[in-house]
């Protein structure tokens, strides 16, 4: 149960950070520097927010330092992130998953999906701290 709680908390913190950063990126950065550059500029901030969130959650919820427990926490958070992302895409934008993936910038889109892998693996990477 601690793993599930930790995964949900981790997801929620990073989702809120992404929502707040996106609220700045879309209206302020994208018109000035373009979608690709704005998304790439936001990426290190999101990775930093993910690391801080993972460390904070791990400091408050006693998730065992064993690899399976930390991977499970990251998997729960990743699953929730994908459900939220595709749920919002399908619901708010009225797009299919296929059209959404096809419309993503190839560079920043690839970087984003790689960052999701890092997001999922951060609880494991932080287990030695």
C-alpha cells in the first residue's frame, strides 16, 4: 500500500509542476521561440521537479530501498501520468492517440518520452541516497 501511495503522490506532484510550467510555456515561450525550443527549455525543469518530488516522497513515505519496490513506485506514477496525458488529449483536444503522437515534434517529443522513462526510474536511482 505504501508503494501505491508513494506512486500516486509522486505523480501528483510532478503533474502539478508540469501544469504550472506548461501554463508559462504555452502562452509566453512558444509564441516567442517556437514549440520545439520551448518544450526543450522546459524539459530540464521538469526533470529537476521530478527528482525533487521523488526525493520528497521517498523521505515521507517509507518505500523500501529494494529495486522492485522503487520500480513499482515509478511504474505507478508513470501509468498515472500516461492516463492523465492521454485522457486530457482525448478529452480536451478531441484527438486520437495516433493523431496526437503524429503531431508531436520529432525532437522534443522524443526527448519528452525519454524523460518519462527517467521519471519512472528516478525512485530507483535515488535509492542509494
